[in-house]
């Protein structure tokens, strides 16, 4: 079972068990992780699931799609090179994920 490590803006790290096939966003919402709002439920229309993905893990996921790219321009905290929408990061068996939650989502 993959683990998802969420680093909060204050440096606190929380680790949650993820289910393969679920997204990082679904894992956060199911476990009540602070800072992942996910207003749209994962249909790429809110950008409130913004995270910074660990740089060395980015090649595990498909590149940012045009739709995700457009929404990443609408994040409350400025977009960074490692920014992703966590609803687009799908967990795989045995692959832990490390993300940082930005200071603002709304
Ligand atoms: Fe809305 Fe990810 S949950 S874009």
C-alpha cells in the first residue's frame, strides 16, 4: 500500500495510507488533511487541491495536461515548477508520494 506524505506549510509532515488507483487528493480528503480543499471533487475546475510534488517523483506521473496547466494558473498560492493538482496524481502500488501543501488554497 503506498504512503502519501503531506508536508504542511509549518513543516509538519503527516503520512497517510493510500489506495492504489486513488488520487493524492482523494487520500487527503478521506483523511482530513489540512489545506487540501478539493472543491470540485477532482474534475479539474477548482485548483484547490494544489500541491508541490517532490522533484524526484515527477517522472512517475503523466505530464501536466492542457486542462491541468490552465487550472494551475488559477492557484491561490503562486504556481511553482513542481506544482501539480493532486486530483491528477494517481497512486500506484508500492510507490510512496511526497507532496507539500501550499499556504493558501482559496
Ligand atoms: Fe478541483 Fe483538483 S479537486 S482541480
